[in-house]
């Protein structure tokens, strides 16, 4: 997490006191390197390990020995992210400062009494994240190290990801169904299926670049894309077999299993009522009823796969929506 902020620190140095009435001096300014300063560092930083401030910072000194220091810095800290509900996720990040060389008996970091722990002075809104709440706490007395932690509750703004990722992925899922609508004679069935599959692969790579590497949590969006890729592979495999069946020689006999698929397809289409099975048992049927060619097999595969994939898509979308609704209820 990259944060631009400054800290307000105050301590009292008994060796830097004077009489303001006799001297007429009400405050003094010293550079950071000219007087003693606590060696405060960002404990959970991910860049170069260094103390706060710099040579060009000035500290304000009061007659009673009070020293005021406002080090401004760009803090790059570690934040463990839970990407399960990306892009509708909340993140809880901490920024921890401590005194590296001194113990708590020597330098004890505490918070100011009263007031907000995090001030929004000159705060500029981020285009990706909203700050929901802030907090701060100091280390308990039982710990040896003296440290102060500032906590940020962040919420991602999902509009960009909804418009550029989620809606195109949903539309691609709908388009993927039409692979079973294109006739086998059209000659574009395989190319259409492969194109949709590659489009899902591109969106998966885009989402992977948007998310941090995390083996403990998996985004629901990534799981949905992997399922869509699985459906795409199945669509390509089924289309290959279907084209193989469609171009078989008419003299080859249609097997019992494929005849069963055609019977199911005709029953679902109501082209042939399922109740006619009783008349078949009695032998009261025409020979034309059993005339099944490879075009019928190809059409039956398209029909059954279309409705099967559609039901699977609805089931996947329902599960993801239920999980997201539970997340929204938790937030509210």
C-alpha cells in the first residue's frame, strides 16, 4: 500500500530549555541532524529500511523543551489482501511505526489524547479506493517494543471493473451458448468456439494482472473465468465430435447411445410424444419413426448441449450472486 502522509510528533527535551522572558526568544528551529530525534521507522515497510525525516526537515523547539516534528514521507507498507470478492472487496491495512534502537523504558510511543488519530488535512480522494474508517492504537504495556499502529479500512470502487471486466465476461458467457446454435454446415462452428475460448483466456490474464499474487485466497471472478474456460474446452471438444458425426457416411449405422440422444431431443422438442413409447412396445409404429441419420444426431447434440450449458451457466451465476449478497449483508 502506498500512502502519502505526515506524522505529528511531540516530546520534551529537558536539556533544551531556556527563559523566554530574559532572552525574548519564543521558539527556535533546528534541522533534524542538529538535535536528538527518536529513531522511528516504518516497521511493516517493503522498501529501504530508514528512519523518518531527512536533512532538510526543521523541528520547532519551545522554551519549556517541547519539540515538535512533522516528517512528511511516502510510506510503502505491506498489506495482506483478501481478494475473494474482487472487485467488491474491503481491505484492512495497518501502518506500524516503532523505535528501532530504544526500548519502551527509554522511548515510549503514545497517541495524543483526544482528537482523531488520522487527520484528513489536504486529503485527496483516490479513484480506486474509498476510506471507510480509520483507527489507531499503541502497543500494550506488557510488550517490550514501543510502537504505534494506524489502521485503514479501505473499500474498492467497483464501477471501472464492472464496466470493463464483469459485463464483457457475462456477455461472452452468453455468446458462448450460441456455439450450439450455429449449424454444422455453416463451417464456422469450430472457429467461433475457439475465438470465445481465447477471449476468456485474455480476460483471465487481465484480471491476474490486476490482482496481487496470493495463494491463500482466490477471487470469485477468477473461479468464474476458469469455469468458463472449462465450458469453452468442453464446447470445442463436443463441436469436434459433432462435426465428425455430421460428416459421416449415411450408410454407417447410428449407435444405440446416439439414437437415445435423438429420442431425448425429440421428446423435449415435443416432436414425438414420450407417451408413444407404449405403442412402440406393442409394435404399432411406422418404420419412418426409426429413420435416424447423422444430421439428426448432430441436431440432437446441439439441442441437448445448449440447454445443459444454459442451466450450468445459470447455476454458476446464482451461486456467485448468493455469495456476493452475503458479502453485502455483512458490510451493511
